[in-house]
């Protein structure tokens, strides 16, 4: 698949956009007219810059409102196109996107429309340029691709073909399969979008996403485009309020990753298979000297014990049954922060090729002699994802320490249930794409949770083939503007007996996040709970949820260790598959009142 | 009008919300259940806090899904209500909002629904509580207020009445006049909203605004509520993503201002008339020692001369014809910033009462002996608005300086055309309400302008009775996150001969903001411009726009003085009334490339 991106998808000036696209590895760009009009670079300068950078200018766009019922105004359109053809030629480009008209004087008659487009194609052809006609979803008369292609067929001009754009097809709920029957597809634009119930125009202008970040079935769209025999570049045209303000270099990487991932979903096997993590190996908490005692006290109260010390020191392994927490004291900045996720995969090195193709090259920490080399990825938010196998065994890097003399508290953990990674405001969708494309997880439903300082959005990522669950969350802008994160990262341990775990934790001096009595009153009103059971939850500060099939979820939160890190323990009963999203507002409010351990 | 606000309209914890509402001066609050459930304060504690603060708890809300086709589940609903009635009584409240059901098992038969609501009203009545039934716009069967009121009438229970909510009525496009015929209005909620084409539920949950900030005709709604004989509190229920994260104290002031303004629009004359500014008296630029030379050079190049010095020094008056710029050197922080607007009004002291009622008390700068005391307001963004009359004459505070010897350049100004004030991210709607409610200006259409670092929103505020025009703009979040404002404030001088003004400016050493050649090429393609005219624009860096009736707009921008301040000169021809919004992207991109003087 040849790859392209419209300059409107990236923030910055035109040269910044071109450099970002080239650096990420795109083959080509579409030049969005306003990016050129607002640039001090003349078209010929843009042409040489693109040539120097090794990106082709595949398309110039858009040419709007190409037809008019008034002959004088139609003549003005031809004049306008001729002037634009000069620009296109100077750019070294040979294709112009022509959108179906949206104005009141648009031509309704297909024959007349075809004749006007044909006249424009004459002028284009004379300049060595072709026109790709696109049906805008909100076009005055031509608003679906079949209609657009009929007009192109009527015009029957070698310099006039069709541009298909996934947004304009799928936002209308159109069946994309008919694209396979189109004869003259000159260009293909793709964009994803969340499935929002709103007018198509503002949905298109503000909320488009890169493939894999939204709700469109783009693989099906793309298969139809391939079936039509199209072999030109597949080009991302993503109007998005957040990408408009994000670092264009990072956006371009995200964008190209989305296209490579789309190619693999379109033709499965294009990339090596995603390495499905078999289980959690560990989670790693980075703690400064100041934060370390609180982390160690918390783990101790939860019955974890320090069972290993890294050969090179400053990194301890804490365990209780299948729960393993690595405490890394090499960080100077963070009081305590979830810094790394260890995942067990078979043949970890097998993922190297897929990850590289998805612009997530493997990285390696410096290893000492004899230490296990753990292939790792760095997620967009900076969290390391380390891939652990049994050979070499990562645990061999830790020198066992003698078993502590004290007795572990009652109850036990069955493993790590999930982790949550907080994201920067504009990084939520990029991080989601990383988890789905590279790690092969599936994105779940978005929750919007009212917190005292604004809405928090949260989305789980899970796999039917793996117990690894990773939630992403992101606070409102103010959370950053006020200089503190609204949401922290956290790890949730799983147990089959939460009451016992909590009793052990409290007996060992652990401190629970205070849960309001009003919450348990409300619980009693909402659910038909046994009074004794409700009382046992209330006494321990345990939160509760129930799904429609009777599955139950019990959650307990320890007081936060830092603004960035806290620990939860959960008990799932009867196949409950959620994350207690309805309780998150209670947890966030409680953390606001009692922010962290002092 | 008694005033109330739902706690969900304000950010923070429940005590913070109550304190903010009380401090602003609200008579009452609605307690939004999740705010109580997430609070460590027990209902009785909330009751005493509210009593201490002097705000009444007028309503507890919401009680959802009150009916069910399944008798066992309907019995559960009664149990749920009884538990909530305990809470409501502890709160010292006697009214509960009951929403029409949205679930699949909602009762479709009105008689059965009335019977179930009546049974609930029996329980409420026994607890000394009344129920206000509200038709949610997205209710399963009951979704309009007439239907809701019919069910209430069928139930015919003294403890059951209707709650009307402007959003649920007006978002559906319903005619609110029928509210006048309702017999039992127990409660009234009001919210405004921008007229968005999207599903009602997310529109309601994210985009509500305070009255006067959106597009609903709330005065008409409110007149119908008054005609129904309702004399209870008018309560703001505003779900808004930005207000959820804004300072609750400021939001509460904004909110109460919106209600007072609504009362005046509902019954004109409730407040003293808005003082329509007759004209600009001056604009004031605050400059530090470091920024002063650039400001003075710029004004000089535009032909302004220092014609007065303030009696107490450090403040100069620069003039050219009717354009007056006060340069205030007393600011240490700002290189150069638009700090104050001087407006000519008749009888400036007449506005004191209206402003005070609208929570914008007059402020006075310290004045020296014999100086004019200029009554002023401070806009939400900190800009001073000073009201100048001829007696006392503000200009008398400036000691005239001898006329400069040099000759002013050709052409001249006809006055100040408009100013633009940049707003903080969450302050756009509050500032708009200030301009409309307090200054009596009318909000124009919102423009969304793509800039290199994100979308900029801009809205003009004008009056048919005044030449004063004030635009507000606000950049994307990143503009602040990256530590610099994306949009600056500016003043636009008006002229009848822009070419002459620009030639004079350039001849005097002024520096134009560089306008890309591509822009003028595009201009030639878009408009049928005389080539010589187009060339004259290109040579001078003048931007151009034309409206549908042939009115023309010429704009010239000097290089920015600072990131916060720049100067424009405009020429309006043939009744052009806009602001060249289509050119703003060009200006913003040019300012990005050449941000400011040296």
C-alpha cells in the first residue's frame, strides 16, 4: 500500500507538515489549499522542499463548487480552475480533488453537470492534470459515491475520475461494497470517526480520526477499493480538533501506524500476527527516595514481600502468589508512578517485525553481563511494555532474598486484574491505537465520568484470548492547566475473597480510601442487597456493582501513594466483565478529598 | 425572581459548590444526587451547611425510571423512593424531581403510569415531600411537557406536579407557550444551549449554557412559566464540559448574572436600560519599559502623535483625528497588551445600578485631586471598560503637549473600527454574557478559524445603535499548554483610504505583516478583481473580502508589537458588516511565521 496524508491532518506550517510526513515515512502528501495559501513558500518552493524530503505531492485539494446553473458564473469557475492549474503544475502535481457542489446554484441535471465537469477536464487535461470528483456527504445534489461515479461515467473524459472518501461513504451509512464496481477510481481518502449522532458536516470537520481509532469498518471499505483495481496511494484526510494542535511529528507516526494497521486488517497477514500476551509478568512502579517508603508500606500491607533484588541493585521484586510488582528506585522525578508493564508472551522476539512495521521499534534497556535482554516497546505516553518469556527468564535477574519471617495476611491474589494508564489530553486516541494495533487488544466502550474538576474519559482494552486488560483514561484540560493530573495510573489486583484481603490489609495498618456513607445508602436503594452484606461492604469501604446478568464486582481502593499512583483490589463474581465505571466518580471524588498518603 | 442553581452546574466538591452558590447570592440550590453520593458529608451535615450559608435546598434530583411494567420491579421502585425520601427529609428539602422513564420496561399506558406515580406520591406525601414530574426529551414514552402534564392531571394527586425544563422543551423545537396553561408547575429549570444539530442526549449532557449564552428564546419560555402562575425559584441546570472544570466561584457569578439578565428580557424594565456606548473614547495599551519603544514607533508610523501627558505621568495620550490611544507605562508585566477600553456614554453614572444588579460592580481607579473619576467595569478577562462622558471630561486629565513639528502622513482615520479581546479557554461564554448583558451588545455568528496550532473561535459583539464593536476570540487548549497565547488582542482603526494609510505607514518606517503571495494568487482566482487593484493589494500586503451584496473589506496588519498586541487598519466599502473572518487564517499563519517585532 502506498501511503499518503493530507496536510490538513497535521498541525503546524506547511514545511513543518511536510517534514513530519516525510520523517514518519509517508510516500506522499495531499496539499490542502489553505495550507498553501497561508504559506510564504511559493508553489515551486513547496515542490522542491517535497522533492528534497522524498515525498510526492499526490493531490491538490479541494476545488469546490465546480458547477453552476448560471453560464456566466460557470465561466468564472473555469477561469478559477485555470488559475489553480497553474499552481498545481508549479507544485509538480497532476491530480486535483473536485468536490460536489454545496451551493444553491448547483446543477441538478446530471447531463448538464457532466458537461460542465467535462469542460473543466478539458482544461485540466491541457495542463497535464487529472480531476478526481468526490461526492461530499452534504453535497447539494451529488452526495453519494454511486451518483458521483454516474456523473463521471456520463462525462466519459479520460482526465475525469472518481475520488472515494471513507468518511463521506460510511458517515451516511452507505454500503461501501459498491465501490468494487467503480471503473475509474483516481484517488482514495480514508478517515475513521467515532459513531456520533450529529450533523455530518461538523462531525466531519471536528471529529475525524485515523483508521482504527473510531467506529467505521474501514477494512471492508478498503477491500472494496482494492477490488475496484485501485493501486494509488491510500491517503489520510483527518480533520480533528486535537490533532490540529498536537505535535505534527508524533501525529504523523500515529497516522502512518494507522494505515499499516489498516492494511493488515484489509488483507490479514500483511503484518506478522499480533503477539497476544499470555499473562501479566509484572507491573513496575518507579519511586523516588521520598516516595519509596509509602510504596513499600502499601505493598507490605497487601501481603506482598520483597523476594528478589536486582543484580545491579536499586530494583526490587515484590511478590504475593501470582502478583509481581517491580519497584524501581532509579527514578528521581516521580514520587511513585506506574512506569512499566511486563507481559508474558511466547517467543517475544517474534513481535519485533510487527512492531517495527507499526513504527514502534523495539528498545532495550542496558543489560549487565548474564542478564536477560527483555525486548520492550515504549507506548506513546512513555510507559514501557516489556515482553517476558521463560527463556531467558527475566526473574533470574533478581537475586532471591531470604523469605521474610512474618506470616502473610489471610486471603490471596489470583493475579493482576488490570492497570490504568493516564494519558495527556491530546494523547488518548494515539495510545488506544498503540494498544490495538501493536498489542492486539480490543478497545471497549468509552465511559465519561464526572469528577469534581471535570469529565474524565476512560476506555478499557481487553482481549478474549488474554487476561491482560489495560484501561486508558484522560482528564479534562483543566487537570493539566491547574498543574496536577486529575487521574492517576493504577494497578488492580484480583482476588476471590476481597473481604479477607481488605481485612488483612487493614489489620496490617493499610489505609483505605474513605468511601462516603451516602454511597452505601444509595447502593442499598439501587440494589436489593442483603443488609448484612451491604453493611460488610460499608464497614470496609468496598464499592459494588452488578451487571444485567447478575455478575457482581467488588472494588477496594487503598489511599493513593502519590498523585500518579494508587492500588485497587477487585473481586469478580459470575462473569462480571466491566470495571465498575459507575463507581469511578465516587473514587475520584474521594481521592480529591483525601488525595494521597502523607 | 427567586434564584436557584443545580449543584451539577458548578465544579468542585459539594461544600465548594454550596459556598460558591451562596457567595454569588443565589437563594437556593438543587442538590444533584451524585454530588451527595460522592460527598463525605451526610445529608444532615449538608442541611446545616446550607442553612449556615443561607441557601435553601429547593429540590433533590433526579429520581429516575419511576415506573415499570413489571409489578415486582415497580415495587422495588417504591422501596427505592422510600429510601431516598429519608435522605430528602434529612436534607431539609420537600421536593424531588422525578424524570420520565427511559428504560425498555417503561409503562406505555397513561392511566397505569398515572397510577404508579400516584402510589409514589402517596409515599412522598406521607414524608411531607412533593414530586415534580419532568418529561425528558429522550423519555421512552413521555418526552414532551404536555404529555407529562396530562399524566400528572390523570394522577390528580396533591403531592404530584410538573417540572418544566427549558432544555427539554426547546431542544425538541416544542412551542413553550402551552406551559402557560399548566395548572401544577412545581418547579422550573432553565438552561440555554447553542443550536447544534446533534442527538439531544449528548447535546444536553455536554453543551448546555447559561441563559443568554446560547440560541434558545428563553424569555418566551419564561413568560409562559410566569403566565402559569409559577412563583417558585427559577433554577439553572447546566451540564457543560467547561463549567465542570472552571472555578465554581466565577461560574456562580456568571450564572446568577445570566438569571438576572433573563428576568430583564422576560419582563423588560426589570433592570435599568443597558447604557449603549455612543462611541469609542479611547483604547488603552499597557506597555512595560521594554515594550514601550515598539508601541511608540508603531503609533508614530501610523501617524499618531503624543498630544497629552497624564497629570501624574507615565500615561500618554496619542491621537490622530478621532483615534485616541492611551499608552500606560505603569504595567511591569506586559510587553504590550490591550488593557482598557474607553467608551463614551451619556450619563455614565446611570449604568451603576444595572451593572450592580448584574454582579458587575463599578470600580474606580485611584484619582488625583481634580482628576475625572471614570466609572469602570472589569470584564471577566480582566480588561477594564471605562465609561467616559464629556462632563467631567476625561481628556482634561492629560496635559497637552506642544504639537509635534513633523507632518502627519497622508490619509486619515475615521475612528476605531473594533477591538478583539483574547479569552482564556474556559472564559469565552462568560465574557460574551458580560458584553451582552452588561454592555447591551448583540452576539454575532461564531467563526472557527484553522490556525497552524489549532482552531481559533471568534465571535463579534455589535449594536445597531453604536459604532462600538468588540470581538472575543479563544484559542485551542494547546495554545496555553505550550505557554504562549495563540491569539492576541488587537485594535483596528478605520479609514476611508487604506492604500494611503498603508503607504504613509510604510514610508514612515512601519513594518507590514508579510502576506503570502499565494494568498493574492488565490484572491485573483476567487474574485473577479481588476488586475491593477489586485496588484496594489499584493504590493502593500492588504487582505480583501467581499460580501454577497458586493460590500468590500480591506484589511492591513502591522507586524505584531508583542504576542499579546497588534494593530490592524480596515476600510469598509458598500456596507460590508463583517470582519474578514475568511482572512483570519492567513493572518494567524503569518503571525506564526513572523510572530512579532524583532
